[in-house]
């Protein structure tokens, strides 16, 4: 059975391997270049180090993002082009009626297909993920935003789970739809929906986020205010970054020391005294609340992300193992 | 050889509202070449797919060689199945198919397989997708036979073949059935083919088994009775009426003698296999059979 499965997937596996090898070669080149540049411009930095960091991030960001996107799109493609046709193609060409009558039970037939083609999917994706995580290490350390959705989903363990899930999803949708093209389209859509849902709805709730009150005077030591605005609705922070952490709040209201909101009138009154907005806010004894997932939860979240994907894959595989021995005609 | 190759009890298969097979009860002894005949859509493929374990019954029971079809690897090894249109892997070569057979079947007879491929004249390096219909059928037949099953099942093996290839295929089939000493069930809508190679018959129409038995018994026990109108209104016990046709002066009956004794009625005449089958098929469709009149005399 292993021989037949391999014989059937040989061509596509070799093609994909060639593609992965090309990506890996590029990553190796990028990793070497990245480390040389890091040593020269960051480690040995003497003047204008912040500019050097920005220049470094600008230089290597796009290349790493490209491979990262490949890792995010890759599983969906695996699901559509490997998972969906794996059994559906046999049903469409009728060859299941040939292979199901060899002296191999359908459960074993399915198990070998799932293990071999699914295993290759996971190995390819996971291997590339580990290579990217290694290559991007100095970059990720510098930029320090590993919870960024496009980074989180393309590093370490998460891609292993995605590959497994997309593959089993394609397989099960194929078994249920029995039309390769329909199954491919449905797989792509459902998996894209899954990724969006994970990043925006599920992942923020993997753990109860931390709510921290930050004094205005500490605002730029704990983290960094990206943008701050004053309007008729009062004073608010539109972007707050804490190194390595995942800030969930997207609009943060600023309060005065007495617990009331900082209003436009407060700012205008303060402006007349001639102080900078920063001085004013400190004068108000202002503070704000930030809701975030701390940086040290990164590995817990990676494991949970993997766990969710593996769990869903197991359910899907269960459906396939329940459905296929019952016959499909 | 005491275990029946196929035994079913009120076997029924439904797809949604459509009933493909209705309460089929059969008992087929080992060592036969069984012909399954009936019009398209009669349920032949359904019955064979149930026997091969490709699908499961909605209700009723089926046992093949005394066991549930496709129960385990051992049961699968005992049954060879060649599906309709004889599917093969288009991108795999003929040799790849033999390797597949060898790897997937512990009882595989590689010498037999290679010899047969050579005899048929198939090029082992040729992709199966480029074979003709007849060659594909031969390849599928070889794979099914080389696993040395106790029972071979063919679903319309010759439907896609031209008359010449059909004859060659059936000839071939007969040869190695004799060589391997196995039971065979094959479906066909060509009664002539069945008559040539089979010794047991199942007539299936409108999803129901119409009649089943040894062909010799069936032909010996089906009769055409012709008599003046009114003289054939009552039949003795054990003489089943299959079809009746009346003209103003004459009545023609087709009857099945199930008494076990020779029929002792005046004007009785045996009918051929084809006429018998057609009578059952017409009855199933609720039509008056035109074959009741002796047309060939």
C-alpha cells in the first residue's frame, strides 16, 4: 500500500520538494546576509543606531515576509491540491473500485494515504517553518513583534498544524463533495476562513489577557505610544506597542488622576499655559489601561494554535474513517 | 466447497427514495459460473457492488463465501472483482499495475500474471490510460484473477467491447476459470453471452430477483402451453403461471414447473433460455410478452 501511495504521489511530491528547496536556498542566502548585516550595523553600531535598526528592518522585512506568506498560503494550497484530490480523484475515475478490491481493507488504505501524503505535507511545511524561524531569529529579536498575525502564523509550530489541518480538511471535503473542483474551492475558502477566525477571534482568547494601568509618565518606558489624538471625544491612544507582547486594545481612553476622561477642554485649557501636550498629560496625572497578552505567552500560544489544528484534524480524520468503510456509491 | 459463494436474505439497497435492490434472497452454491441478467438499471451493479463489499446494504443480509463482504483483508483476498468499465490507473503502467497487485495481495500469483500479460500481448511499459477498452478489461481481469480468489465477480465485463474483443475476452475467461477452478458471477445484458458461458442464472428486473437457478433446470422446467381458450384456466399445484396471452380461440401460457416431476400436461413445449428470460423481464415491466407466440417456427 505504501508503494502504491508513493507511486501515485511521487510526481507532485518531487515538484513540491523542488519548490521548497528553492525557498530554502533563498532562506539560507537571506540568513547569511541577514547575520552579516546584523553584526556590522547593529551589534557593532556606534552612531545613529535607531536609524540602523530601521534600515535593517526595511532591508530584510520584505524577503522574510515573502517566505512567511508562502507558509501561510502553502497549507491552503496543500489542502486544495493534495488533500482534496487524494480520494476524490479515485472516486471520479472509478479506480477506488479497483483498489478497494485488493487484499487491503479500506481503513488501511485510508490510513496509509493519510499518513504518507499528510506526513509529507506536514514535513514540508514544518521544515520550511523551522528554517524560516531560524533564519529570521535576529530580525524577530530586533523587531520583537512575534504575535503579529503574519509572523505568528509563519513561525515555529503553527505551520505544522495548519498543514495537517488543511490536508485533512481537503481530504474530508473531497470525500463528502466527491467532485475535485468543488472540493478544492471549498477547501480554499474554508481554510482561509479558519485562518482569519483564528487570528482575529480565537487566538486573542487563548488566555485571559492582562489588563494593566500605565501612568502617562511611564508610557514610553513600558511600551511605546504609536499615535495619540485629541478630539471632541477626548484623548485617546490609537496604537500602543509593548515589546514582544500582543496588545489587544485598539483604542485606549486616557483618564485623569481623578478618574474622569481627559476632555478636549482640558487640553485646550492646558495649551494656554504654554506646556507641551506631554507636560499637560503628566500634569493631569493621566493614566490609561492596556489589555494585552504578555510576551512570555508566545510558546503557550504556539502550542495552543498547534493543538487546535491537530484537534480539528483528528475530528476530520475521524469523519473520513467513519465514512469511507461504509462505501460511497 | 459446502459454503455457498453467495447467500442473501431479503437484501435491500436504497439510495434516498430510489430502491436499487428489493429483498433479494439468493443461495448460490460454489463452483458455478453464474450469469446475472437484466435490463440496464435493474440492480445488477448494485447486487455485485454489495457482493464485493463496495457498498453496504440498507437492510437484509449478504454473505460471500460465508462471510460479510470486505470484512477484512482475508475476505478481500478471496474475492476478485472487476468493476464496470474496468477502471485502471491511467498514469500507471501495465507493469506498475502488476507491482500493485503483488504488493497488495499476499496470495498474488506473479507468474500467472506475467504469463497472461505476455499471452494477451500487453506492453508492460505502456501507460494503462493508453490501452484500448479490451486491453483495459484484460488487464483488470488479470489483476483480479492473479490474486487467486475463490470467487471472481465481473460487472458487465464485455459491455464496452466490440464483438470480436468480447468473444476473445469470454474465451479467455472460460480458459482460466477451468485452470483456476473458481466460482464466477458475471452480469450482462446479453443473454447470448450468458448462455454460452454460464451454468447458473439470476434474472433481475425492476430491482427484484425474478427467477434464479441452474440453467439446465430452468430451461427444463419452463414450458409453453397452448390450448383452446378456456381449457387452461386452472393449473395443477406447483405449476406457476408466468405469463398468459389470449386470442379469441386460443390461450398461450408460460409456466414454471416447480413440482420436481416432469410436466404432464397436453400441449406442453419447452422454451429456450432467451424466451424464458424475456418473459420474466416483460412480466416485471407489467407488459404482455410478444414472445409468447412461437415466432420462429
